[in-house]
C-alpha cells in the first residue's frame, strides 16, 4: 500500500478507507515529531507499517458502532 503523503507531496493525507469506519492519516516518510504529536492531540492513534516506510494514523469515525478490524496511523 502506498504512502499517500509521500505520493502527493503533502504534510498529511486524511481519508476514510472504503467499507470501514476508520479515519486514516498518512504522514510523509521522515515526518517531524511535532506532526505526529499534533495528530495524537487530535485523537488519532499511531500505528506504523514498516513496509515502504509508511506512517499512518487512524481512528474510528465518530457516531459509528461498527468495530474496525484495522486501525492505522
């Protein structure tokens, strides 16, 4: 899976994966700690995927009761 922030050259790419209720936030490879701290302050939980250097954030969308099987960030 590609890192969208690296792909588009942005500070962060926030999206909802199809058929899930999880918000994902891709940060660029080598993103500063301040960016990760900000995403944590916004309530996102950090999870790193070592393949391709991907660093993403994810949190279930508000007002949903469906459990998610894959959190990201």
